[in-house]
């Protein structure tokens, strides 16, 4: 078979490999093209650490070398499909991937902190009853360059580097461990974004093999578990995954995880906010030495739920605290831009006309 006319071999994607591998590839490339090896290091810095939009923008490199790089490698952008700024400073980005899938990233400033909430899958297979992403179904796993790429893009777009990363956007990160594992390296590595492992949180419904794999990483990455109900019977009505990974097993996995675990608990009025639930939840949290995060329900997710009132949430928190468990009520951010999981993409599909698209 002969190659079709005009066919060129696929370019190597420098954003879909670990920094150490990119460095090796770039050093070899520089050497083969008669460039000094520090040129390879300069390119490496512009992948993640001090990102540049393309090779052309790496202005300290000789023009000829930039052109050569462009012929052999790619550093793909994620196309910005929409961008919304909340009155509280929370900013939401909708990115379009090369196959037309859309994913969301949310930047949440808080004093000197900037937390970036990133997606690990396009859509989600889990169908938690209150979640907008679940309602849209699962499309596909994201690749490493699409997950870490969200951080790169927001730095390119805003000029600000996040201090904290949470895997609380679309999808279930521990059902895409193959891509999340190297992404964690890029986030933490000195030649990646250099964000401290304790400032990187993976949130999961309780995918057991993934929790074990995360626990085996030597860095201190944080684990958050979406508990949402203190009994199997109730949890199964909210989270179908509870059949595959029952609460008792998830709790065992949390105990075995030798670093601090956070329980997430979304407050659904009349469903999981009774005093009895607080008592049972506190019991589980004590067993795991977990910290409890109560999340006010973001309206416009899925299902027909009512948010617990701030007073109800405060009473629930008090009940837990009195039992010796640390608890916090998460500040609800970006309400006016529908910043909860999956909401921007849903909103956009309803409206069908691009906002702020470029
Ligand atoms: N699949 C992972 C990570 C994505 S969701 C997980 O479930 O943990 C991140 C968090 O947002 C989860 O705790 C999820 O339950 C919560 N969430 C989803 N929809 C929400 C809504 N409408 N209001 C408040 N929290 C929501």
C-alpha cells in the first residue's frame, strides 16, 4: 500500500506524555538537529510550567528550530467554546475537543487561593440522581493531554496559575485511572505544574481499584469520597454505583487509605438530611477519621430535589460536630453561572447557540 498524496506522519503530541519522556524526546530531537540540549529544556518549560500557546510563541528559540519543532510535534490547544464569569469571581470554561465533545473547567478564587475544578471524562456513566453530568450519559474517557490541558488552557487564558486542583468536574476520575495517573504526575512534577500533592484532590464515588491505586502513589494526593448517604438502602436510591461498590466496602477502602480522607455529602432536603442521617454519617466518619464536607445542592442538576436550607445544613453540621467529627459547609460558588458538575454543557445544549464563542 502506498501512502495517499500529501500524507504526513502524525505529529508526536508532547502534551500526552510525562515531562521526563517529553524531555528525553526533545533532547534527542535537539541533538539530531544540531541544537544545544538547553533548547530542549526551554521547550519543556513551555509545555506546562510557563505555558506558551504554540511553538511560534517560544520566542527565545531560533525561528528555524521553532519551525522544525512544529513540523514534528504538536502541543494541542483545547478550543474555548464558552466562558462565563460569576459575580463572586468564579469562572467557568467550556472546552471543545477535537472530536466535538465538550468538557467543563471551573476556576474558583478564594483569597490567595485559586482552585481549579477539572473534568476527567466527557459525560459520566454513573447517573447519580441529582447530578447534571450523569443525566447526559457517558461519551468517553479523556486523554492525559485533555485533562492536564485544562490547567494549561486556563493559565494561557487568565495568566493565573492555580494553587489547588480538584477532580470534581465532569466524570469519574477513578474510572479513567489510565489517564488520571500520569495527569497527577504532570500536576505535581517540578517540570509539570509543580502543584503540591496535598493541594490535589481526587474525588470519587468509591471506585475500589482506583482508591487502592491512588493509595499506592508515593505522593500525598488527597482523596475525597462522595458518600451522600449513610446507609446502603438510601445510597442505592441516589447512586446506582452503590450496587457495585457498596458503602461498607468503600468505608473499608477509606480506612485502608493511609492519608486523610474527606467525605462529601450533598444535602437533599427530606432525603438525606434527617438527624438520624447525621448520627450515622458521624459514625462512619469517625471510623475513617474522615473530614466531612457538606455541600449545598446546586439547583439545576438533575432530578426533582429541593436543597436543604442553610439553617437545616447548619443544624446537621452541629449534630455531626457534637459527635467529635470535623465538618465544614462548602461555600456554594458560581450559582449564577450554574457551576455545579455538568451544568454549563447542559445549559448550552438546551440553548444551542454559542455564547462568548471564539
Ligand atoms: N465522580 C466524582 C467527581 C465528580 S462530581 C464524584 O462523584 O465524586 C464532584 C462532586 O460534585 C461530587 O461530590 C458530586 O456528587 C457533586 N455534585 C454533583 N452534582 C451536584 C449538584 N447539583 N449540587 C451539588 N453537588 C453536586
